[in-house]
C-alpha cells in the first residue's frame, strides 16, 4: 500500500473515532469559563481571547472547558471526501471501504448537514459553531451564516445527491441560491458588485467570498436553468476579474487591512471560476483562469514541495496551503500535467505536518509550530484534499 494511502487511512480512522467533532482555531469564545466571566461583553477582550487561543502552540481548550463540537463546513468537507471515496470504490478499489459502507457515511453526513442548516433566512445556509470577533469592528454570533461555509455545504450536498439520488439534498442546495440573492448585501464596484461575506455588515468586500457566492449560483443554475442565477454569477465574476492583477493574482479583500495575497484563497477563486465555466458553458473567463492558475502554481510552491502561505513569504505554513493544491488541480483538470508537483507537496505534507496519531497540524512556523489537532481547519480540509489526490492518482 502506498505511503499516501497509509497516511489517509490513519487520518480517516482518527476522524471517525472522534465522530468528526473537534476544536477549531477560532473557538475560544466557546469556553465555559470565559462565558462565566463579566468581561465577555467587551469586544477588545473577546478579540484578545480568540487570538490567544489561535496563536498559542499550547492547547488550553480542555483546561478552559472548550467542548469538541461539529462544524458545518467541516462536515461538508468530510462529506465531499466520502463522495470522492465512493467514486474510487466504483472503479473497484475497496481499500477505503465498499460502496455500501461509504454510501452510509455519505447519507449520515448529508443528513447531519440538513439538521445543522440555518432556517432563519431566505434559503438554506450555514455558519460556524462559535462566536467570532473580527477585529474590533464586528461580532459574528455562532451559526451566523457565511457565504464560505454555505458554498462548501452546497457543493457537498450536490455531490451527495448525485450519488444517492435523494432529492432532499438537491432541493436544500438549490434553496441556498435564495440566501445568496436575498440575504447578502452587494457592494457596487466598477461595472458590477461584490457579494458580502455574510448577512451582517462587516466583511463586505472579500473577493473569494463573492466568487464563492457566484459558485453557488452557477451550480444551482446547472439544475434549475434559472437565468437570473447565471446573470448574477457572471456579473460578480466580471467584477472580480477586473480586480485581478496583471500577473494573475488577487488580493484577499478591498479593506486596507485585507491587502495581502495568499495561497489557498487564490485556490478558492480559481475553483469558483472553474465551477461557473462547467455549470454554464461560458468560457469568457478562461484567460483569467489560466493566468490565475499559472500565478498560483509558480508562486506558492517551492522546488522541494514546500508550500508557501503568502506570495512574498513562506511562514506560517498553514495546512490549507498544501491541501488546497490537490483540490484546485483536480477541479481545473490540470492534475496530470502537474502530478510531479502534487507528489512533492503531498510527500512534504505527510512528512512535516501529520502526527503519528493520524491528524494533521495547524501551522508550521519558523520557531514554535502549532501542532494542535483542529477538526474543521486541518483534518476535514486534508480529508477532502487527500481524497482528491487519491482519486486523481487512481
């Protein structure tokens, strides 16, 4: 059995044993001790508390009574991964379970996503299982829906529908388009607009968030042929492509504090544009896609397979940086021509970021790294990433 298969099976066993529950880099405000203290109402204290948990290489969550919980985006990533395993099993490879066993996991996780959806908006949507203080400007209460979490859930439910043919998964995914259209705000920009990150005012000009909104609309359009979805998706993609720089890169967002260029959000942008192309047949953004992919591959990965976080510096190496590569190469159908890079990055990741227990580390830093097991951020992300790699190699 290959090193990658052995590595993945260790991760799979770990996550199943934990029942897909775990901690998160941003879950500090779930602390029962913090919530019993009077300064929980102060935004500056909430911010420092969250950042302390996120940045510390020592995990204080058990001591400070932060429970392990399900996270909707994490469940969606696991679900998408099991759908990939199902496709692998269809080809006669039962190393990761039989078709029947894998379909049971698919239905279990898809049903869990349906249970966790937010029903207070125009359509199905999902958020995170913790309060999130973003700078000193705004607080997202737990389960506030975001376009990012919702996009991962929609894609996973559509994959589950394609395998099980259970209409409730598809209809739930379809309803999410109404959340995008009716509940997200739009910031006018150039000849179009950007979708907001969530229904709450705050993160209104994040480029990957707007593209993921377009991804939802285009994926739903594929099933409904509702022209307004395609038109809205195209409009915001046009805007995001106008923002794209000549070298193929995108900054994260338009606020002054969001002017960085990073690896995995670039991958999100590419995935969204590719999804639009596949769902609509519109090839009008192919040049943007090709330029963005070329920039992504030449900028964020070193010769020995070491992934970089930012365009101009390597550390901290976040587990998302290697993981997103395998998803993006698979999505853009460029895995085969970049298989040598994929192999190097996978080998580096297993050697440097996987624990002997099977889970993956959060971040590698120059000095003291954060080797905490985070279920959504690290393990679910790599679960889906590795299944994309294994599917392509098969």
